[in-house]
């Protein structure tokens, strides 16, 4: 019997911390923070994120009627496919066709496999993307300035505005209230770790050759 008394959110934060830090240290992220990331490279990243969100959100919607944990946690306002469509339009990008980079293709395939075999673990991927909004909100003003955006083009970075803190608190509360079985928790944590690994590989690919100021 497991003696782990941590909540699922504690486990997710602690078990993914190293991977989270690695993701934030990619040249892509550093250049974006510095305002030096090429505009087209940033738009490329939105295209890839669009593919991820579209696939994951379709799977979550598909399973919400039959998987109580998904129904209890996932809310419509958390879905970001529409926001990404809007941002891509601001950068003159069409959402079709968009070709997945190899690490993103691997991520999409994994999401589909998880959806078919163990849908509750989709919440691990969802945790990573929902949690990323805390840091992305900080980048919104920098991105607007770097790419001379006039109030548009950052719907994905700051979807909640002043409600960011309360919505993250609600997500935490909902996840902790589910009462996942130990095996479910392990699968969710593994999915979250895998999401960080796939996204880091995506940003490493996108950031190849990007100069970072010393």
C-alpha cells in the first residue's frame, strides 16, 4: 500500500519540476523572454501548439460524458483552440494545412493512444497546458511589444486576464477533489512528464539556430 499522502497537484508539481525547469531554459524560451525571437518562429510555435490543443481538446470532449474525473475538472473556458486560431490569424497564418514537427507528431500520437487506452491520464497533459498559462501571462506584454501587436495576437498567452489566479485555484481544487486511485495518479503524472518532454523537444526544434543574448 502506498504511503504517499501528497495531493495529486502536489505530486504533479514536484514530479515534473526538473522537466519544467528544462523546458523554460530552452533558447526559444529565452529569446522570447528577451524579445528577440523572430516573428515567424513565434508564429511557427503557435501552429504547433494549435495542433496539440486541437487533438487534446477533442479527446477531452469525447470522454467527458463517460469519464467522471474529466467532467469534474475540465471546463469549456480552458480550451484554447479558438484562441490559437485567432492569434494565428493576426500573424497571417492559416490553420490548415499545418504540418506537425516530428516531436509534435509523436505527442499527437501519444495523446490519441492515451485517449484509447486510459483516458483519465489525459488530465496529465491538460495539467501541463493549463499550468503554462501562469507563466505565459507574464509574456503577453513582451510579445505585444516585440511584434508590435495592437491589442490582438496574444489571446493564447493571456486568456483569463484578471481571472488567472482564481481559475488556476479552481483547477487545483477540482483536481484535488477527484480522489484519484493510486494507479490513476501514476498514469496522470507520467502523462504530465511526457508532455513536458514532448514540448521541450518541440521548442528545441523550433529554437535551433536562435541566438540568445548573453
